[in-house]
C-alpha cells in the first residue's frame, strides 16, 4: 500500500509541476516593430547630427569599427579615417544633410543585427543609403553605411561618359596595387 501511495504522490507531483521560465537574454524578445522604431529614431538622429554638424553625436551613433562608403570610388572609410576626413566639415558648422524619404529595415533573428536601405533627399538630390546596424550597449549603431547617388536609368549613358576619364585612371591605379 505504501508503494502505491508513494507512486501516486510521485505521479501527482510530477503532473502538477509548473515550468518556471527564467528571463535570460534569449527569452527577452522585443517586437520587430519596436526594434524598427528604435532604429528609425537612431538613423534620423544620425542624419540630424550631420546636418547640425554635431561631430560627437554623429560618431557616437557608429560602432567603434564602423565603415562609411561614400559616392566617390575612393571613399571606403574606416572609422578613424572617416573622422579625420569629416572633422573639417563638422568644424565649419556644415557637414551634410540627408533626410530619409523612405526606409526599409530588416531584423536578423537574434535581434542584434539589422540592415536597411533608404531613399534620401540630399544636397546631391536623390541618393540611396544602405547599411548594417549592430545593437551595442542597448543602442542601435551604424556598423557599415553605403551612400550612392541615384541616377535615372535614362541618364546612365550620359553619366558613364561624364565619369569615364576618372574611372579609367582610377581603375589603372587600383590595378597597379
């Protein structure tokens, strides 16, 4: 009888056991919409910091190993080189002004990486930006950014002719490396 009672109590105990979930980094999930909103805010602040020539705010929204690819073929800036290049523009109180007209954001499944593309209104007229963001210290930061000038398909032939001289010289320079 004791054995049956013990068995019954064991089965009852196991069946009544409730699972306790402990909050870990893996169980803390934020909604995709909330993440996208945070990213939108930070990207807008990043562009605003440039427009207002706020050097510290601008570069604080980039990762310590950030990369900025500019519109010129020679512009592949690692963060320190980009800071050196940019500093005189920021010091003059006029860096650049980009306003997003549209933006698409994609979140990686671990919610610590995201990538985006954006159509921008700039002093160069329409441009396209795209990049990768990392979640660092609970803040979304630009890790890699690519800026390109949007050229209507009907104008590509003319633009290619305009830049052919530079492109030929730069290609030769790169081939000599």
